[in-house]
């Protein structure tokens, strides 16, 4: 039987691609979503914490970590997380705090580029 050359090329590429897959997609997705590396603070967030005299206790850090885990489970990428009187925008994908504000500053601020929020 005669087939078009382009369709033969597509079949070969699909066969080659299927041989290269070592892990099922759902396994890779779950590993990525459940990544449990430590939370980090961007240089910007660190400057904000110093400039605004913000420090987090170990218990507050644990609550922040739990809030980031919940945000990841909901599929959020950059939520606003409130821990007592501190507001933080967090990159869930990178597990990185992007910026930090004290509660009194947060009341007068419009947050943009966030896709959810949580109270920890």
C-alpha cells in the first residue's frame, strides 16, 4: 500500500517519542505538584522584610508552608497569603516568597497578578 511520505514521518516521530517517555505524565505531574523543598525568600522579599522590620517565627513559617501546600493543591500559582499581620505574595511553582507587606500597609494596597488568596 502506498502512503503519503508526511504521514510516515509522523508515525515514526510518534513511535520515537513514545520510546523516550520513562515516566507516566501523571507521575511527573504529582512529583512536581508535591515538591517539598524549603520555602525561599527572593532578594526583593528579603529587602522588604528588613526595611519593614518584619520577622516570622518558626510557627508562622510552618503556617506559611502549609498555606503554600494548600495553594498548590488548588492549582494556584501566585496567591496572596496572610499570616497574622503580614501579607505575602508567593510563587507556588518556585516555592518562593516574592514580596512582603505589614498588615497596615496591605490595607491600602491593590494586589495585582495574584490568582488566589489564603489565610494561614
